[in-house]
C-alpha cells in the first residue's frame, strides 16, 4: 500500500487520476488542504494543532454557517499509525517548488521520518513536463501537471535519506518557534519566516484614492507578482490594513471579495504625486 500525500485539492485530483491509470501507483491519496506557509504554528497550552489552524482560517475567511475545520493532523497521524502496523506500507510525498509544499515536507517529516526506508519524496522542482499541447514547461505546482505526466513522474520517487532526516529534521521545530505569519521559499528547500505584513506593499501598489473592488486589487497583485498566499489571505490583509487605517473599505466585508470595495485614505489631493491644479 502506498499513501500518497499531496498539497491541495487540484493537485490531488490530478494525482488520483494518474493513480487510477497506473497499477504500480495504487494506493490512497491524503490531501493536505491547509496552507502551512501562512499563519501561526505555535499552539497554546492545551490547544490542538488542528484547533489553532482552524481558528486562523476561520478568521481569514469567516463562515458562521459552516465554520472551517482543519483536520490534516488527524489524517496524517492515521497514516503514521497505518505505517506502524503494516511494515509493507509506504508513504510518498509529492513535492512542488512552492512554499506550502516545502512546509508540508518539513511537517510530515516529523511524523513519517521515523519509518526509515518507507518514506519517499517525488520532487518535481526544476524538471520539465509536457503541457496539454505537448510543449515543455516547468511547473510550480503539481496541479499544473497532467495525469499522464504524473504517471511518468512516479519514477522520481526516492527514499528520504538518513542524512536528510538529520539535516531537515529540526526545520519544522524552528518554524514553529519563529511562529511567523508568512513563510517564503528562497530556493531549494530554504524557508524564511516573514511577518503578516510581508505582502501588504504589493497590495497597496494597486490601490488608488478611488474605490475599486477588492477582487480587482488582489487579481492585479496576483497577476503581477504571482503571490503564493492566494486571494482569501490577501483579502484578509486588506481588511487588516483597513483596521490599521492604511485603507478605507465599503461594502460587506463578511462576504466575498467582490462584495466590498477598497481605496487609499483621503482623496489624494495632498499626496506628493498629486498633479498641480
């Protein structure tokens, strides 16, 4: 039995299709839905990690009717228990060159690294794949790769070595101790901790003194900078900047990004870059 661990629903759907077409990959897919490169990691005394992460995402994307429940930890521990009870079972972590994937690696290493010879990584970083038109490209996420190409990628699976366990084993502990709001990828597997405000200036660069949809501001920022956090987190940052007086909002901020508008404070007449009358 192979337990395939992958970050995100889109990547999981592609991988599930690949597994269905290739008998040698037969197994169960565990989807890590949490975005571990964002938000707090350090839980309070008596608090479960899942409770900490659920509370963070509920703040980012409030939903009173269906509160967000993050249960990745429980499902990872279940895989760990199955590896403990079945010496033939293996775990494959599918890894893309993206901050949340690398954070997932360090997180799972703590729990699955204790099964030497049975924890494997399929790392696509820097490798070429074919798109749907047969053209070569270098994907940043597994969700970009077609199932037939993921079948080929199975040959990349390699055991996590004792040296890697020794070198990388303390990385998750370090990230937890730093407990930053953002964790960015600096190449390879190097993760740097950054504050909550790390992407705020990129968002402010697309704000003006005229109200515009929050979704428009965020889409422009994502298009220009390819920001890892995604729109929900960036919408939360807009609301946080408004709380701090750096922006003004109008509309229903409890709904989607298209339901509220955002602008810089004032009318811009006193700004240094304002045109003379």
